[in-house]
C-alpha cells in the first residue's frame, strides 16, 4: 500500500526529504514548477521540472530546492 502527500516549495526554499520515514522508498513527482533535487549519496544535483519523477531509495536523504514555485507529490512506496 502506498500513501502520498502534496508539498509546496517556494523559490529559494530548501526542503529536506523524506518528511517522515527515512527507511521507506519514495516516489517524487513534480506537478508544477521547477527546482533541483540532491540525493546525498550523489554529488550532482538533478534538475526537476513539471512531469518529472524520481525514486528516492530507502535510507537516502535528499533536499529539494525550488527555482520556481513547485507543487510536489511525494508517494511513500511499500
């Protein structure tokens, strides 16, 4: 079973992901806007735009930084 939540990220704001359980896998989907995702085990940040999806593996910590106002759907995978 999966659960999801929607998050707003404003330009210049940095959000630490995941919000709840770091051991779970998450699917991040950009519904609106632009920004950057940095997964801590990888040195390079990834550009995120509307329609993009990224998997955050269990145990990973990531930051999401808004470039334009973003609406993100974060789905916890079982």
